């Protein structure tokens, strides 16, 4: 059975009216020197029986350390990422990306050292306009940007 995850793609219009989305950069040693194609919608796995939208809200809070703003989430459907299926909702709102403080995970680092180290799940978050977000986000998550653009009534500039 495929693993499933759920997340919230927060979006806003900046002072110039440009749509921006909030993405998180994975923490830990595997993504430390990666940027393009390495950012993500704040999301995480959920267990059978857990409501996916509730999991999306929980994961947003865990990964960014802030509650998502109030609003009406819009389903953006799902997309496969290898053996995982991601379900994402768009939510209009604003949070201070610079204040993001993620929960952590533990991994043996360096490999085969026997030493366990703790890293943040997301080491930073930032707002990006849609074309920039398209270059930053994991390829398997790009459909969510397209669906958000479609929901807002304009084509995504590639």
C-alpha cells in the first residue's frame, strides 16, 4: 500500500498583487546544499483512519511552528511522488516565514558513524511567486502550483 501525506499550500497576494506561495526547505544533511527542485509544500504522512485535511493542518503546524490562518481550504487533489501519494489543499493567508520553527527528526549522521543527530524537518520557509516556486519545488509537487493557478483563473508562467 502506498504511503500517503497531506499538506497545505498557503498562498497570498503581495503588495503588488502578485500571487506567492509558502514553501519549506527540507532540513538535515541530505538537502543542505540543494535549492532548485528541493523545496516542498508543508506536508507529512498520516495514518489510516486519520482525516487527510486534519493531517494537513497538523503537519503545517508541526513543520512551521505556527497555526495555519483561518480560511476555507480548496482541494488541489493528489499527485504521486514515487511510492507516495500527496494530497494538498490551497489556503489563502499569511504567516511570517522567517519565524518558522520546525519539529525535528533523528538520523545517523555521518552515515555508519553510530552517531545520532537531530535536524529540523524544515530548516527554512519562504514566499515565492509562482514561476520561482515552480523552479524551487520538487517536480512531483509542481501540479499543485498548476492547479492553484487554474483555481485563481490564470495560467502558470513557466
